[in-house]
C-alpha cells in the first residue's frame, strides 16, 4: 500500500496537459506513483497479460525524463481512440464527461464528434450531461448535504441495465479524480466495483483523466489504491 508520507519529499514543476495548457503539478511524482501502480498491478495479475496500451504506458511512466514524459502525454491523446478493456465508445463518453466538467469548449466539440461517430445515442449524451450536473452539485467537505446528495445519486445511478450503471459510475469516478474529492472517489470506486467493473478497467480511466487534467490527476492515485485495498479487505469473506 502507498504511504502518503512518502510523497512529502516530491518536488513540483510545471507540466503540460494534452490541451497545451501550462499547469502547476508534480512531474517527479509520476515516476514514484507509476512504480507504485506497477507493484499494485503485479499483485493483481501478470503485467504482460494487461492490454498493450496499459502495459506500455505503465512501463514507460516508471522510468522517464522530461522528453519521455512529453511523449507519454502525446500517447495519452491517442488512448481514447483505442479499444482496450473498455470500448472506444465508453472511453469517448468518459472523456466527453470530463470535457463538460472542465468546460473546455474545444474538448467538448472533439469528443462529442468522436462519440457521435461511434454511434453514441442522444440518451447516452444526455446521461453524461446529467452526471456532470450531479457532480457539479456535489457537497464538499463535511457538508450536512452529503447524505442527501448520495441518496439521490444512488437512486439515479442504479439501473436494471448493468451497462448504464457502469457507465454512470465510470464517468463520475473520472470526474471525482479530477475534482480530487475523496468521498466521491470512494463512492464511485466502490459502486463501480459492485456493478462488475474490474480494477483493471478502472486503471484505463486514469489516463483519460490525466489527458484532460494533466499530472495533478496522479496525486489521487494513492487515494484510489488505498480505497481499493480497503474494498478488497471488506469483501474478502463475502
């Protein structure tokens, strides 16, 4: 398990997101966390059995310099066009949701067009928009409104059609990671896992969030893995 105290010494430098916007984030942190991800994944399964894109990304991220990091960011922009454990349409809808949350008009246009080319329906587009409305209304901190918000979210997210609930939770999880909202990450990670999404599929969501938000996304990976470890322990005897 990742120890948060191990991150205290990490230095921060400017890094570039896929959209070309300069943001203040941790470039050195990528090497540390990527190695932790690899260790965690290897405890789950053989790295060679992962999808090629995920395995190559994890290996490259574990040993990089600035040039290699920029190459990784370039490769991230191609991830949503490739099928992995998640379909291309699932990835485009997740990225479309992130674009809506970030209010990046150019990104919205690009991913809406790509999802449309992949035969996304009006229902799916409206579903993603409703998810973002929920996430934008999310209480922060220890707000007394949290229980009410969670109750209404669970009521909306639940569906007899498993694929609908899975997409809702994956989009919400991606946004929660970008929000750096621990309660949201816990809620959507555990609900996604309960709905049948695997941790390997969730690892394919992280690069999409990083694509839209840059390296700050990586600061949430220790939280994600800690909550996954907790979920495994709680469900070990179920």
